[in-house]
């Protein structure tokens, strides 16, 4: 009888611990969505794709914190400074979208993206993404900030 009671108590304790863990994970996600700044990083594989009338377009498969796909449209290039600018749309596997502008020096392997907003939890987001790599693979890291909840 004591053995059955002890086993039952252990099961309840484990279920309680699991419930507490789920509650803590969900509450931290809810707090992150309410505002504040958050770091992220990962890697990507990319390739140029046709996209007239833009100068060049690049599609990438993203892994890591922002797993999904991105589409970059380079809209301007300055041959004197060898710099380019454009627009980036990141669509995460969960369906949320992040929008950004991009600037870089052609051939440097570095692009700096400025987050301009997005959908779902990224409405009103700001921040920076730094992507480094070769023409086909690389890594990204950065920080995004969400507006504080206005209560509306």
C-alpha cells in the first residue's frame, strides 16, 4: 500500500513539475511579445533569382532563431561607392513576417538590415540584422525591439 501511494505521489509531482515548466515557458513568451529587446541568430543558404525590373533578387532559406525564408530585392546600386540598398521580407515558418531595408558594400560579404516592422508579434518592431558570408551561405545575428503594450 505504501509503495502504491509513493508511486502515485511521484506521478503527481512529475505532472506538477511539467505543468510548472509549461507555464513558465508560456509566460516568458507572453512577456517577450509585450515589448523589450531580444537577440537572435542563425544561418542561411541563398541564391540569386530573376526579378525584373530590380537590379538583383536573392531568396534564402533561414535556419536558427528565425527559421523560414527571405526575399531580398536590391533596388539601387552606386558604382562610385560600390554600395547597394534594397528591401527584405522574411517569412518565418510560423507565418509571421519581418520587413527590413538593407545596405551593403558589394563584394564585402556583409549586409546590414534595418528592421522596419512586420506582422503578428513584429508589428512596430525595430532593430538590426547583420548578415555575413559568401554569395551562397552565411550567418546572421542581431537584435529586435518590440514596442511596449499601449493597452489598446
